[in-house]
C-alpha cells in the first residue's frame, strides 16, 4: 500500500506536468490522484497506524483515524481555497468594469527600451498587488495595443512573465505558493516583503539591463482599424475608477486585517469581497438586468477560473495523503543527504518548478519540514538549534523557498501559471522561449538568490 501510494502520485504528477501533450486538464488528474491516494491510505490504515499517531491524529483505529487526518488537512486546505476564490472574484470584478484601463491607457511611449522598463516595472508592482497570473493576462492584452507583430511583441511578453513571477514572490498575495506559505504561518506579510523585495527586484533588473543593450529604435504600433465604430463602454469613468480603487484596496487590506484581528487571511479577503459586492450593487441598482448582470458578482463568478481552484484542491489533498503516510519525511531526509544545506535544496526546488508545477513542490516542502515554534527552539539541544532556527516563522528556509518557487519557473515558459497563460494567449513557441528568454530568466533567478544569500551574510 505504501509503495502503491507513491506510484499513483508519480503517475498523477506526470499527467499534470504533461497536461498539454496529453490534452487532459490538470485539474482532472489532480482530483483523481487525491481520491486514489486517500483511498489506498484508508484501505491500508492498519499498517500506518503508528505514523498517524505521531502526526497528532491518535485516539481511533483504522479508517476512522485516516478520516480524522483527512478532515484535519482539509481544514487547512480550505483556508487557501476560500482565499483564492475571493481574490479571483475581486480581480474579475475589476476586469469586468474595465478598471485596468485607468493604468494601461497612460502608456504613450514608443521607444523600445523605455517601453521595456515601463512594462517590466508596471508588471512587477501590479503582480504584487494582484497576482502573477492575472497581471500577465492584463499586460499581454495591453501589449497587443502597444506593439505590432508577434516576433516583436513576444520579447516583451517574455519580460512580463519574468516580472510577474518576480513581483509575485515578494508579496503574500502575489503568487499562490507565497500565499500558501503565508496562510500556513511559515512567513509573515512584513517578513516576506522586507526580505524578498530586493532579491525579487534584482531578478527583474538583470534581464532588463541585458535586454537594454540589445534593443533600440521604436516599437511598431498596431495600425488603427478603419471604419470601425467605437464600442460602447459598459461602465463610466467613475465606476471604473471606483471599482479599481476598492478592489486593489481590498486585496492590499488583507495583511492589515490579519495583523489587527489575527483572523485567517481568507476572512480578510471575504470582507473585501463583501464591501465590493455591496458597492457594485449600489452603483448599478438603476440599470436594467441585461447591463447589470455582467457587472455584478453573481455574473462575474461564472468567469472565475474554477478548474484552477479544483486543481489546487486535488494536488494539496494528494500531498497531504503522502505527508500523513510518511512519504515526505523520507524525501526530506533524502534531500538533506543529497544537497547538504537548505540553500541548495531551495535553489534546486526553484529550478525543478520550471519543469513541474510549483504548487505541489511547495506543498510538499511545507509537509516535509516542520514549522518550528520558539518553545521547540528553547527545548532543542545546542547542536540542533542552528538547524531548527531556519524553520521558524520567517526563517531562512521558508523565505528562500518563497523566492525560489515563485521565480524559478520563469526559466521555462511552462514552468509557471504566468508563462502558460502567456503561451496560450500569444501562441509562443516553447523552443523560441528557450532561445530568447530562458537564459535571461535563469540569470535573474540566480542573481536574486545570490542577493538573498548576500543579505543574510551581511545581517
């Protein structure tokens, strides 16, 4: 049973990684993997009874013990899912009101180098306030209005992928993996911002600097479409600006809400969604149902990326099954033996996330290594204190994991949600990305990791 669980997980993982060649949505593979691993676990519950007792789920026997463990893990996972649902709904609501036009319409330059830096920094900071996937979609849509021709535009899209992942890494709400670590209390909002802002910025600055020496002249603008009547905007300027302000304010208010109330982050995001929902109902109450429905939360919920939420549910449940059965403890020991120190482990996880999804990698790392409390540190032997101190809240392992898992995926276009979205929207060739962007992303990733280690050495 123990070996069969690992085999099922590996097969499911391969199906997720090979989503595009197989033409099977990764959410389906993740859900099946989760159900099968827990089914195998419950059928072999008597064999792993000691492991479950060590995991804090003692008190029952057999299947009842496994079900208790499942409920425990599902409670932790649901916090992440509710947070993601709330955040996705807020972003879709802003987009349905064309709120992002207030930002994108201000870009007027045609110089390639100027446009490169504007796009890079705008994506970097927008990704921290929203998330890397949404920001990539917004910025690719913007680039279609600013740059004509795919070969010309693809290079800017590659920079968007790098900048979106770099911007998401230093914000607790900018990337799913960072959000997972934040909700799991491995990192704090202030800790991840202060520790990872500079490494993430370096991760972006290195590719921008290299490209600045290669680009010159002006980028060709799209030709105006003649005889095309202007489409009527569904919202007024006041409505767009109001929803944009309230939406971004709600997202940025979540860390403040958590700090003040000590409630989980999903409560903060639900509070922001409730305020935005109320505001949109009020400003559109005089419109007819046909115009009002696409601008309401009820209408926007249909556009929320539900398959992604189901994917997170499936993969996190599958990883939890392996953690409960003890597989991840063995993997942790193997990594320590192979690499010797946590920095090499994190750097390897970052590069591995370019090939496979970073969500299960981070979920696995969270289960492999314990979150150390101050009491555990006080009671540890002197020779263990140095190692354990790296796994406290805002410990070096968790911070570097957030950086590496968030930015390492940029080295391949399939290595992050931002890259996959850009690939789908612009039909970017996998080989083209490797030739033109991968090295730039790798240099930025390595430079950012070196910056983080340098900051540690100086502190």
